[in-house]
């Protein structure tokens, strides 16, 4: 014989509903017990008016404190030391020219139509052209006076300096 599970299940549901209805219980808590919870919810929901909040006049914004953009003590000390070292050691015109030449980075040289060119990527410079170099806050204009296969010469005022086109690869 086959048992009908659906029939047993339906009888169980009907019995449980009958017993629950007989007990007379409600899903809601009594009003006297709910009063404390409702009062707490009202207090938590109250808004404080901004005019009643008093902030100190000297409050510091933690996201933008005063002096945040300025240099710190270590940076100020390094700047002062750099200025002092520059004042102690005046540069000669030749030393400046050597420094300026080190700032130049030509990629090679070429001879086109019998004329020598110093190459800076796609830019070509020939003898007599002037190059503007910004160095340590100053702007200097040097003149190309000679271009050879492996080196070039530049002039600043009356001083000239020759250096290799590719530093460290001078034959």
C-alpha cells in the first residue's frame, strides 16, 4: 500500500493552525511594552539644530592645517645650504660653459651638402647657430662654433669648450 504524503502534510498544517488559533496569541507586543521602545526611537530621531552647536574659534581643520603647503624644516635647511654653497664658490665663465655643455644632449652629427650639422633628434644645428639653455634659474645663449664627426665646440662670451657628441665614447 502506498502512503499519501500530501494527505499527512495537509493534516499537520490544519492541526497546527487550529492549535495556534486556540492559544489566542497576537503577533504584536502589548502597548505597555512597546511604549519604552517608541519613546527611545523618538529621542534617537530628534535632530539637533545647527545653531545650538558651538565650535571653538581656534579649531584647526585636520585636512588643511596652517602651513601645510609650505616647506618643512629639512627643506628650508637644504635650500639655505645650497644658497650658501653657491655664494662661497663663484663660477668662472669657463666652468659655467662646461656645465652648460653637459646640459646639451645631441644625438649625433651629419654632413649634408658639404655642411656639418649637429643633430638633436629631428632638429639640426649648424655652425653659427645659437642654442638657448636654461640652467639654475638663468637663461644662457651659446653659439655652435665647430662640428666634427665625434665632438662639437660651443662658445659663451669669449670662452669656448669642446666636448664629445656622445659622452664616454670619445675615440
